[in-house]
């Protein structure tokens, strides 16, 4: 088991009194990862012809000890589930074993509203929700009907003395209509404002909004992303988590000058797992966010850090394999790789991550 302590600690605001004066402190650890994609080569790699099953455990195994340090680990599920024949781009459907393996590694929350939500139409949306419910994986962003959306949105999670409200929206569904009566949350300020007001009525410690937004393959967030993030923070969302560009973008931590409340934005987490091998789509990051509250402090304290990860694709015994590697560990293990060129690709991504995330994230 590989143990890893997060580096890249880039912001801490101290909002409470000195530790000696604190009577009670509650802490909750969140981790966020990016796009869980399942392209056709991944489906073929996972297939076991001997027993007609799919095995994805090795994809996530190197992150098991990391994820189990957190209370909540969230990913963007960018595929539908359970609609045969299973398929990759452009209209995704993955076997249930894909998310079973992710759960086994520690992922316990999935955002489901993205541009591929409607890839397999009504059946895809309903099958996805059924499989996630059966596996007892919490999810948010798509719903079987309006009644279910009204009762389940926002997703409220209460854990270790914290109450969190989660909301999820996408810019669109690749031109495919959302099949009646299912619901896919779309980015619309009027609807989001209504949802934020409803979320605030639950009196959560924080509202977390997950967005599928931005331009693909761009290293910088657009002005539209920045404006929407600012608007969300002003309207009550303390944490904004972004996906869709398939590459990492900078993070931003700010403090409201009047309320002294911290606001945190991740513009893009990148590809968590995929077959996209073109640099820099082959890597992403884990964002770790520690929430701390005390009896003395008025506002929640946020401590954020990041870790680079990289998808290692290789062939063994005439079969493809995919492993997500924590780069901070494997940069010191060049002999682990079949080819030095693979190691050099990972190191190239590390330099890119350091430039984009570590140097450009606003503190």
C-alpha cells in the first residue's frame, strides 16, 4: 500500500483563535477528481473472456490508500452505465464494474450531469441511476423525473458534524434532448439561483456546486467560467468544482472582504481516467479540501492542496492495462515503467502540472 501525504499546500486562512483556546474542532476531508471516461480500448482491456466479466480494479488500485484518507471522494462520471453493447466515444456506456472498482478504491460520490448524460437516451439515464443506487454510491445532477429531482436536489450529506449541500450542472448534452420525464441539470442562472436558495434553507456548513463547463483542451479558464464562479460565490456557493476541458486548470482561493468567508474554485480537474493519450490530457490531479470549524470561529476554514496523477497505459501478455499513478511517488520509480519513454511522458506531465496548477493558482 502506498502512503502519500499531499504536497502543494497553497492556502490557509486562519479564522479561529490560537489552538490552545479552541474548545472543540470538527474536521472533514474531501477529495475531488476529474472525468471518469471509459473509451472503447478501456472496455476491451477490462474484458475477461474466460468468465465474460469486466475487471477495472487495477485502474484505481494505486489510489486506494490515498482515497481512504478522505471522508468524501467525488468524481465526474462521464459515461452512462449498463446499456449494452458497451461503447466509448462518441456515445458512452460502461459496465457496472467500472464504478464498482471506483467505489472499492474509495470513490463514494459521483456527479452525473455532463455532456454525455444523454448518450444512451432515457434508458441510459435510468440505468445509470439504478446501478448507482444498487451499489449505494451517492450521486447528483440527473434524475428519473421532476418529482425525484424535487426530493433529492440538493443532495444533502451529513457526516462528522458537517452538513453539505451538493448541486451539479452541465453546459449541455451534445445537442441531444433530455428525454422525458428524466431531468439533467443545465447551467441556467435562474434555475441555479432557485436551487441555491433551496440549498440555503437546509442551513448547510457549505454549498458545493459542480459544473461541467469551459472549453476543451484549454489550459486557462474562460472569462465566462470566471464570471460564473464569481456569481456562484456571491449567491452562496462556497466551493465550485469544474470539469469538461479534459486538462487541468488553475485553482483559486479568495476571501470575501465583508464576510471574511473563504471561497474556493477548481476550474478544471482534468481526465481522471480515459484513453486520451495526447499531452496534457494524459494526466490530472486530486484536489484535497479540508473543512474545519470551531465553536469560536464564525466561518468555515478551508485548507486546500493538490496532487498530480497520471494514467499509465501499457501492454502485458498481449493485453492493455491502465493504472492511475500518484506522480509524487512514481517520479522516483523509473524502473517501474516498461519503457523509459512512458516515464518521460509522466515527467513531462508533472512539469505541466507544476506550471499550470502550482504556479498559477491564486492564493
